[in-house]
């Protein structure tokens, strides 16, 4: 069952999507030229991001109207909170960042803008609005990981960010993202039917996806800026 | 702009709708035979109901995605809290009920069930889900008022409930209800388009309307039962 | 860290608590005299209950302000949706109820009243309001299981409801309930400090607990009534 | 009845508060040196801001637990949507901006960050968390208006921003802000009692106020930057 909404969403803001997926932050990460303190700043904000990202997935559980949707969303939320955050903390430790330090840092406005926008789409709209706001992150990271491992400019050997590239290009993450995409398609089918563009909601959904993509670009911009204290 | 969703919703649960609109509580109210302590019990619960009903309309403001929707919903909320509740309190005083007394009474489970169901539909779904859950109350009361003034068994002169009948059959309330219906049709058009039954959401919307109607019946049943303390 | 709020909550509505914990439904279940179709009605509504109970725990994840709270709540939500619901369905099958059948049944108003009241306390208040509304269910069931196995009138051998009694008196469930109580105490300490009764919120919290207890009584009342079709 | 929480909140982040209240945007506005296209950019974003600010006040209605709180909040929401937005649109027209134009502009991330942060504090916390997140805007603007009219560097005659200065220094707006402050004090008293700093929640409330203040600074920073298209 699929509404095939995702390709339409991406196509509706192709320039923003391109700017997000191939952002300078990603390109520098792929070829290893990203300054290390940019990466540390990003890692710290990503730690704070994961907390609110988990909250958004928990909200999806509370908003779902079918058991299969609830189970999918709670499995993601549980994995994030009880598994992936620990991995992230362990990885950050390799970069000299302790969890206590990161928990003390103020969230960057670009971080707040994206996470709270997603949560607000969830509260103001329905499950589909929420999932469309989450899509650029969940599925976008898989696309970023996928182009990185195949791109000629990517350096794997000796790249300090190798573990990051491998995590998001890995089959395990690709599968998580494919699962999330499947969930979006199923909910789109249930909430608007097989022709998303013909729906009265299309314009709202398109705007949500574009705004979320724009805020992801802001997250990378933040990653390129040196930490502010 | 209209999706004409309301007639479809009513038709989808015609028996429950009939049981609600022509409930014994309403018939006894129309012919004046309703025991007065039933009416007092109803008035008290209705006072508590109005508080949570106002909260549901406020939630509609927070969930709306267009200024015209927000303005409609806030006008209703403001009228309820800053005007109609005072009228209700004044009317209750004529029945010997003070606001302090009513505020002390515990909400009846039937009251809780309906108001919190509406609020939950608002939180789990989008503005359309919320408005469909509100519809049986807002629009249904206008239909009840309308049949009452025309029905041969209705007694106006000397009916202790005359003011109630006149309030809901009055042009002013009929207009409020027509406005609410217009809002639902507009939001339905915007969220699912011109053919509500063809939408993937139809089954959910239909269930919401039926459940809300069923809970309205429970509210009348409560009205017929003597107060529990 | 503990505010010791739970004993105060129970003491503040001792009669209602007693009426809930030792309800006729529970006593008949303990001595095996409960009519089987009452139990089947209860099992079906409990299936529907678990869905909205899970949503309330998911809401707790979204509302939590500390990682330990989020992790506790998501672990409960995940266990409910990915483990306990399957056990419940399996148990219901032994009583001749299939999941498809149960999913088709309309929620009883008493069921709607309790679950949506809890969700509404979560949406209108903070995490503490939500947890206090959940407490009568989570912790109450452990108290019910605990008295049942020790009570002289309880029949274990040959009791058709033996499995139910054993599940809630079992160390595993007692531990889940103790964990939930610990969470409430911790959140109470963080949100209102060590003296809950002195807090400006005490009256609201007390009312929430009493209302939730009252709605649990309504759930048992529903369990005693024959299924309505 | 007052918890006197507001002075404590300001004192807890005195530097950020100072940076917000006397921001370069405000100083240039007061002496008339602010570039006009900065002001137009600000006006447009402020139009979009008012929509989500209204939603936050509507959420306060839905979350309130006392009728006086509900009435206060709905009066503010109604005034914003049915009165102040029209005034703002009229004022913007004098600057050559039409409502249709403004409604088309994408929200600046700094705008999204602040409004959605406030809404999220409302959804995750209770009414007090929400009001504390709203305070820097509602009350802060009155403080800004107040210093402007008294400051020696302020130019009133011939200042293109004279109307703005007069609006926020005017007795009418000062009264609105005083009312909002009264509401916060009342809710603080009800939710945490007379000693806010002794409350278990103090640290969370302090952080909320500081973050909201920081995001207000971001809003002024945005105002100084030229429009991005």
C-alpha cells in the first residue's frame, strides 16, 4: 500500500533538497576536510537533537490510529533512547566530549528551530503532518550516507569522520530509513489516498517538507560555524 | 467551497443520530414532562461541560492553519467563555443553582467521556478530526431546537423548559450552528477535498462522528438519571 | 529522591480507593464467581484500553524533561505495545476472543472516560499531572493482585480467572508497578519538591487522582454489566 | 495573590535580558537610524509571528485549569486575532507591505525557533511553563517601549518608527503587559506557591525564560539582517 508521496515531496523543493543533501558540511565531512571543532560542535548539538527527535517519535505513537503504526513508532523511539543515544555518547567520547558536558551546552537556535518545528507540526496537524516534517532527517541522512560512499571525492581511509560515513551508509541505517519511508507511504495512503498531489492537503504537506528541509540546511550551516561558547 | 461532508456523516450513523436528536430527554423537555431534578442535574453538568467545550474550541484555534479558521474558532471560544457561560449561570440561578455549587460538583463520567473524547480527537488528529468530533454537539443542538418548535407534542406556554427550547431554536443559535457547519465544510474541503467519502480518512471520520453521537446519547441518558449526590 | 506523594494521594480519597481496590468485580474474580461473559466483556474492553494506555505512556515520553524519565516511559510503552498486548491477545484467544473481533467492538463510554481523561490530564498539565492520572491503574492493579493472593476468600485451584490473579500478583508485575511508583515520586520531587501537600498544586493533583480512581470504579462497573452487543 | 516570580526570572539571566531589551535593533529604532529595509523585514516576520503567538495564547486557554485564567487568555487571543492583527496589517500597509505579500514570505528560522519553542514548552509542560516562555515577549516589549520614551537618545519628532515606539510605550500596551504579568504571578502562585526559587521546578522555569530571552535576541538579530529574499 503506497501513496508514493515521498518522491513528490522531494521534487516539490528540488533546489532546497539538493542544497541540504550536498551541503558543504557533508562534502567536507566526506573528504575529511571539515575542521574538527565544527564536527565537535555538530556532535554536541546532535546529542541535544536526539532528545527532541525521540520526543517527536513518541508523539507519533500517541497520535497513531493503527496498532502497526504505533508499534513502528515506539520501536524507533525505544531504539533511539535505549540504544542509539548510548552509541552516540560513546562515539562522542572518542572525540573528547562527555555526556555531562554536552548536556550542559545550550541548544543552538538552528537546532531549536528544526526540532520544535517538527513537534509543532505534530501537535497542530495529524500523524501524516508529523511524519512529513520528520522525513528530511530520517530519510535524508540515508541519502547522504548513500552518496558519500559512492562519490569519487570521498575519502574513507584516514578520514577522521569515517565512522560517521559508515554509520549512515550502512545497511542497518538504510533499512531504518526505508522502514520510515514505508511508514510515511502507508499513513499517506490511509490519510489522503493514492494520489497525494490531488489532495486538498498537498500544499500544506509540500510546505512542511520544504520548511523542514530548509531547517536541516540551517542545521548544517550551524555545523560549519565555530561553536559559540 | 464545500465538501458537503456533514450530510454524509449523519447518514453514516442514521440510527444513532436519530436516537440522539429525538432522545427521551429531549422529548420530555419539549412537552414539559421532564422531572425538574433531572433538568437541574443536566444544567450542572452542562456548566462543567461548557468549560471543556471551550477548551476544545481553543484547541481548534491552536491547530488551525488559516487565519479565517483561527478567527472563527477564537470568536466561538471568546463568546463561550466571556458571554454564554455568564448567560448559563444566570439561567441556572433561576433554577436555584449557584455557580459555586455547580463548580463543586464532580463531573459525571458521561460528561468526561464526551468532552475528553473530543479533546483527544483534537490532539491525536488534525483540525478536521476535532471539528467532526465537535459537530454532533454544535450542530445537533440546532437540529434539536428546530424540531422542538415545530413538533405538535411540544408545549411552549407554561413549559418550565421554554427558555431552553427558545434558546436553541432561536435564529441566533441557528446561525452559530450554521457557521460551525460552514467551518467544517471548509476545513474538510481543504484537508480532504470535494469528495469526503472517497478519502482514505473517511472511515476514521465516520467513526469519530458516530462515537461522538453515541457519547451525546450518553449525556442525555445521564440527564434522565437522578443526580448522584 | 522521593516526595512520598503516593500515600498522600491514596489517603486523600480513601473511600473511593477502597471501593476501587475491593470492587465486587475483583472479589468475584478472586473467588471465581464472576460470570464468564462479564469477564469476556472486560477482556475485550481491556484490549481497547491497552491501546490508549500505551498512547498515554508515549505522551509521557514526549512530555518528560529528563532522559531517565524518557527512558523509563518508553520502556513501558514499548513493553506494552510489542510484548504485553500480544500476551493479552493470546490470553483472550483462550477465552474464545480473536483480535479481529475485539478490534471491531465499540469502546464502552466508561473505557473512553478513563483513557481520554488520562490523556487530557497529560495534555493540559505536565508530566506529573499525567503520571498521577495513570497511577490508579498502574499501581492499583498491583495492590489488587497483592490482596487477592493473600485473601482467605480467594480460590486459586479451579478458578477460571487464576491466570489473571497470578499475572498481577506476580513478582514481575509488582516490580513494574514499583518502578512506576518510583517514577512518580521522582517527578513529584522534581516538579513540586519534598512536601507535596504544601504545594500550590496539591488540590489539583488530589482531584486528578480521585477522578481517575472514580473512573476506574466505572471500569469495574462496566465489567459487571453484561456486554451490550 | 503573587509569587513574585517575574523579577526572579529576569535576575536569573540579567545579561541576556539586558542584551535583549537594549539590543542594537531597539536602539536604532529609538534614534531613527535603523535602515528601512531592516524594519520592513522585521514587520513581515512580525506578521507571521503574530499568527503563532496567537496559537500559543489559544493553547493557554486549552491548558488553563481555572475559569479566570481561561478568560484572560481567550481575551488576549481574541484581541490578537480579531483586532491587533488588523492594526498591524494597516500599519504595514503604510510601509508598502500588503497582507498577501507578507503571508507569502517564508518564516525566518529565528522566528520559527522562538514561536515553536514557546508552543513546545506549552505542550511539554503546564500552563506555567507556557506563560514563562511567553513572558519575555509580552512583558519585554512593554519594558522596551518604556525605556524608549524616556531615553535621551530617543528621537520622536521625525523618527520614521515613531508609531512603533508610541504603541509599546502607550498606557494601553503597558496595561496589557501588566495584566499578563499578573496572570503569570497568579498561575505561579497556584502551581508552585509563594516561593518560586525554593520550588523543584525553579531550574526548569529559569532555563525556559533564559532560552526564550535568547531567542528574542535572535529575533532582533534577524531584524538587523537584510531580508533574504
